């Protein structure tokens, strides 16, 4: 028997959300590592 189309659509949505979450996380880490440095206070 053929699986209903709803199952495939749900799976695709879950995979896309996970992939976007992964990419955003990597982008955030790169931004934090290569972003502007906070000035050091010399006291």
C-alpha cells in the first residue's frame, strides 16, 4: 500500500526546520567568534 502524502509532507517540514536550525546555529557561532571584539579595560 502507498503511504499517505501527509506523512511525507510532515517529514519534509521537520527536516527543513532541523536543517535551518543547524545553519542558524553555525552562523551564530561564527558571528560570535569573528564578531567585533569588546574593548578591554586597562585599569
